[in-house]
C-alpha cells in the first residue's frame, strides 16, 4: 500500500554490514547467517538481556558477551575462535536440547524485533561462540559476527558511527550537488524538460510531469516497464485534487517489485503532479525529488493561475509604454511597498528569491546581482526573514514606485550598516535617509583618513562614542585596560585635530564611522 511522506533533509544513511566487516582494526568475522551485501546496520546496541526484544528498535547490530547464556552452554564445544577451540566435555543430551531451545528463542526474538545482526564477544565469559547459537542464527537467517577479545564493544560502536558519519557527509554532498544542478536546469530556456532530465539522471530512473487532467505533459529518463507506468498513474490518484478540494496528501510512495515509486503534488491546488520511478531508493533521493517538485511548482503554477495571466498582461503593457498607475489595477488595488533584500551569506539565486517572495506574500520578485526587490501590497507589513537583511519603503501609490524603490535601497543600506534584520523607511529618520550612500562613504573616508591603517584606533573610537564616552565600559567591551582606552582616544583626537568633547564633532565622527 502507498504511504504518504513529507519533505525532510536526507536521513543518516545506514552502514553496510560488509563495510564493518572490512575494517581490519576490528577483525570481525562472520560465522553464521546469510552473507547478503544488502544487509545494513542503523546503529550498534549492547545488551545482556535474555530477551532483548523490548529494547530494540530495529536495524541494530546487537552486541553481547553471553552473560545471559545458561552455564551449560559453555560445554557445547563451540565454534573455534581466534585462539582455537578449548578442550571441553561433551554436553548431555538433555542439556543440549535445552540450549538449542534457549538459543532458538533468543535469536527468533532478535529477528522479530528487526535486529540486523548479532555480534558475540569472545572473553571474558566465553572462549568460543556456542554451536547452538551458530545453528540458531543459520536457521533464522540472522548474521552472526565473532568479536575477538582485543576488540571492545565500544570500539565496534564507534566504528559504526564513523562509517555513518562518512556516509552522511557523502549523501549531503550528493544532495547539494543535485540541488545546484536542478536550479541550473530551471534557468534554461526549456526549464521543465531540463529539470525532469536532471532529476532522472540523479535518481537513475524515470521522471514524469502529469497535467491537471492526468495526462503526461513531459517525461525524461529510462522508460519503466508497462506495469510500472500503470502503477505510477494509480499512485498519482492518491495525491490528485478532486474537484475544488485540496490534495488528500502532498506526496506518496509505493514499491512494486524492485521498483520504487513516488508522486509529489505541485503547488496547492493546481493539479500538476511529479512522478518518479527508480530502481533503488537512497536516503537523499526524497530530498532531491522534493527540490525538483518545488522548482516545477514555480514553473507550472505561474502559467496556470489567473494571477499569473494578469502579471503577464501587466508586464506586456509596461514594456509597451503604459505608465505604472494604469498597469497597477491588474496586480491589485491600493498602495504598495517596495522591499530590497540581501542575503546574509551568499549571493541570491532564483529559488531563494522566489521563496522570499512567497514568504512576503508577493510573486512580484526581481532578482538582481546581490539584491532581490519585491513589490508587496501595502496591506501586508513585511516581517524580518531569517537569513535576509531587508529595507522597506513607505506605502505608496503606483505612480510613486520609483521613489519607493529609492527609499527601500536607502533603508537596506541603513539596515546593513546597523546590522538590523529590517529597517523601514521613516521608522527612525536620520542622516542616512537624507544623504546618498556614496556621498556618505566619501565623506567618511575623508574625515577618518588620519586613522587609516590604525584599525585599533577606529574600533576604540567607535565603541567609546557608542558607550557615551565611558572609559570603563569601553575597556570592558574591548577587553583592555582603561588607561589603554584613554591613550587611544587621546591619539585619535590628536590625529583628527578635533575636540572630542564637542557634541557636534562626536555626531559627525559617529556618522562617519557607520559609513567608513
């Protein structure tokens, strides 16, 4: 049956059992159970409980030293370990039967709990692995590992976590590269087919876009078998909107034979669906497909809504010479706010810009080199956005859009200067609103030229002015002695040839330091 799924970051990949056995420093040896290369371990757990079932979550490598095993097990001969088989007496028939029953119950409970493998430690309790345990693991299909005396259980657990960390890093790198590749494909002249092709390549499978009527709009990748194609169409019915209602689920998955299927709803209620069929499902595949679904939502939703048609008409009229006040009614009524935004870490891209527009409640987004501009209806007061610095204009009529654009640019410059997440035009009017940024920076460079090459003096002066000339608080802020602060401020006064007790001088220097 299909299951619904929600987008998430790629989970930590499990560790192949073969990779753990390949670690020469552990010297583990598989002595029973299937040698299936697809066997994986999700974590390692140590338990000496006779019935570990209640304490297992599934996927564990269960480690035990055999403390819980009845004493008679020590006399069943055992499997030769690294030190060779010890000399032991033959068990009596009744004891042998009881041991077989004990180990059969023990192993069956581990298998029922979803345990992936069992590791048996040699020493200090047992010199060999009991033969009855080996037989039970073979009977129930549970891999059994012999842990030599020199290998500690904590060392095995540490190795599992190291291998998981390596796999996690590799998966994150793969997902990041796929995200970049899909974003680049979305910017091509044929964005929808390009995104589908890249997605099919990254998943080594088949990707298809279904229209609102259920028809196939575009597809890429190797063609699935006829039965798989029908199963994918049937799975699409799980998330397809019915009538005017929202989708029953945003995504769903299913497995048919060796083929893994997934379907993602694009947008809120547009009816477009993304279908994926792949021969395997790695931990990061869902994240990669989710990124493609977001991009395809943006690419398909714009052309299917009435708002998208109105925006297209408004753009055409502007290009043909219509003034903004005549075009604005196509976009909405009332006043508008211009927002200038700049990301805190890296240059913005198309996906980040679209996401910002969605967060601000407007699809009218302009992606520049380092600044994103968004035209927002005036009834929506923009809120600070994590990872962005925003400058917001006053609410204006369409004929004042150019002036509002300049206001937003100045507000963004001020927000960056004072390290504030959002500054609105007119919220706290000051010199920054009156002086163009280029002029302010030129004035600052000229005024502070005597301090050039002496960053400790400029930083001391900045803190001293910000703390209203307090020697002690400036010393604490800079983690220096108060006499050092006095000496530096005296040096600044001499180099600048200025009276730092004059409030006008202090104001001008503070302005310059904020723009220098």
